[in-house]
């Protein structure tokens, strides 16, 4: 991955073209609705402005190359961990957070090397370091919750999400990474649209009351079609592998979203942050990737290697 490789890659150019067309169509749709309806379009406009920032940023980073992409996703993991820690109270323990940050940075460094075997065993070293903190400071009272949160933050946000960055080390980095990013975001859009149009039965009332079974099933159905719609991105995948890729995004993406919703409901916050206009925080935007990323990575590696 490099600027020259991106310019020469038909897959990168196709996805960049699709992104431009989708942004243009979205902006045009909002303007048409603004002139022809009395709907409150402020939330839609705020969300669109967020996409106008995020899409060029992501494509710009991927254009710069493998190293820039890994650093970028590692920084997303660090800021996501910070949001999680602030919401759950873990952020007050600076020593523990220092160990968590160092462990997430280690994920990025190992991805840069790259060393797949070491990446797989990183949780052993990270969890050992986390467990060593209360021992070294000779404390036991109230440490169990801190330890559990620190381990969860590293495994879930640092290591699992870090698989997305490790996709840059595969033989088809543009194809796999851009497919995953597009498919996960389109899965979220499909769930929202199907839920609005057909939603009648709540999916999980105590976790995310606005989500419905109709929206969820509609998103899964759309995600199952995407590997065929985006055929150029997965040319070596068999029909069975395409089916798995669709299920991973359709089901895994929604589980990632709901998992973060469990945390938000428990700590009673609407969004994990306010960094992204119309989108909440970093975690609110990458939550679907946290499940889908490692599942897609290992499925691809199993059938096609790195």
C-alpha cells in the first residue's frame, strides 16, 4: 500500500468513485427533501456533514499507505478506549489506563512489523501487565472492577478492533479493507432504513428500543447481497465464502452495535462522545467494526491466507 499503488489499484479507484457518488446523492436527496417537505432535516444534515469529514479522511489515510492506515486505526482504538474509560469510570485510574494505552499501541506496532503470531498472543502479555498493576501497588480493595474493565477495554477495543488495521498486511489490502468498511456502514444504513419503513417489532427493548426485527433482518438480507454487488472486491471468494462474508457483516456488525449499547444503557449515556457531528463519539461510529473486523479477518485468512 502506497500512494502510487492506490492510484494504480482499480479497486481503490472504484471505491473512491462509489464514495463520491454516494456523498453527492446524499447531499442532493437532503436538498430535495428540504425544498419539498416540512420534515425536520437538521439531524440528517448534521449526519451528512459528519460523513463529509469522515469519508475523505479515511480515503486519504488509506491513500497514504499501510503505515498511515495502521497508525490511524490504532489512534481510533486509543480514542475509543478513552471514551469507554470516561463513561465507565476507569479513566480515573491513570496507571491502569497507561497500561491499556501501551497495550493498544503494542497492537499497532505488531501490525506494522507485521507479525501475525505475536499479534495473536498479545492478549497474554497485555492481560498479564494489567493484572500486575494492583500487585505492584499493593492494593486489593476495589480492584476487581478496575481489572475487569481494563481487560475488556483492551480485548474489545484494542485487540479486536485492531484486526481491521491488520487487514492492510493481507495480499489484497484495498479489496478486503474497503469492502469491510463499506459493507459495515451500508449494513447500518440498511438497518435504519428498513427499520423506519417496516419496523413493527422491537429487537431488544432494554438495550436499543428503536431497533426492530424488521430492520435487523432487512440489514442481514442486504449484507448477504453485498458480496455479489461488490464482486470485484472479493474475486477469489467462492459462493460459500461470500455467504459467510455477508453473514459476518450483517450479524456481526449488529452485535457490535448492540454490545456498545449494552454499555451505554448500563452507564446511562446516549452517546460515548461528541467528537463527530451527527454521529456521537468514536465508539458510536466504529462499534459495528469491532465484531465484524476480526470475524472477517480470520475467515479471509482461513480460506486465502495473509
